[in-house]
C-alpha cells in the first residue's frame, strides 16, 4: 500500500481527522455487508484513523487492524485504546501484502478507501486469501475517483482486473455494486475465500 505526505507527512493529522468524519458511512456500510458474528475475527486493512476498527470492535470478538502509515496507526491506537488494552483489538503498521496473521485465522476482512493503494495488488489479494478461512469474505468500499486516480483504470476496468487477480489468489464469487455511502459515488466489492488453492 502506498503512503504519501498526505498519510505520513505534516498534513497527516488533518487527513486522519477528515477521514474519520468522511469515511464513517462507508465504514458502517462495509461492516453491515460483512455482517460479522459476535465470535468472528476480522482483519481491517488500511484503517486510517480507526473509525471502522472502533465500529468492528463493538460487533466481533477480535480485530486485527493494519495501516502502513505511522500517523494513522497512532490515531487508530488513540481511538481504540480500551479495546486494545483488553486484547480485542491489535493494531500493526504493515501493508495488505504482509498481514502477519496465521493461515485461515480470520473470518472476514474489510477495507474502506484503501484497496486502490494496495501494492502489489496480486500479492495483497493472495495475502488476504491466505489469512481468511474458507468461506470468509473480503468487503471493500472505494471512491470511484480514487480508483481512477490511483490505478489509471475506469471503475469497470478495475473491477475486471481485481476479479482476475482475486481468482488466481483463491478469492472468488466477485460481487460489485454502487455503495450507498458517499452518495453512490463509490463501488463496493465482495470476494469470498474459496475452499482451496
């Protein structure tokens, strides 16, 4: 996942606060689609200021939250201190390509406005597939403009690209739709971990 001055430079704290406010509805929608059980273990990827982590921790047994930005990790820790202290949330500075969770150890994964920055995307999808149990799902919501700007692809072209890489990684059954959050200007993608590789 790429980071820039926007996420780790002088403007990063402002970015974190803006993301906390603007991504809230998308975080809620991604979690609603994932529909985790209270006993589930979930990976949250590219967590920004940690708003989605806070929402997930209210619904699941354990959250493993990752972001490559030091500032975003610090903000996530600040926001989620109580659930970190009681062992229900772990926050790590890393990328989607290096999650560091055991094989098949999680029931679901969510990523809001971050998948377009996963690098390399094929390795990141393979890593998500590795940590998901068979039948576990990845749910992403991403701004249309962020996909186009970060990848140089149209949204439809990007979805087709993700589908091909995901199938090779062991994630299938791609579903995509216009997200309700952000006025319908975002795309939601859901992928399911297949039984084997």
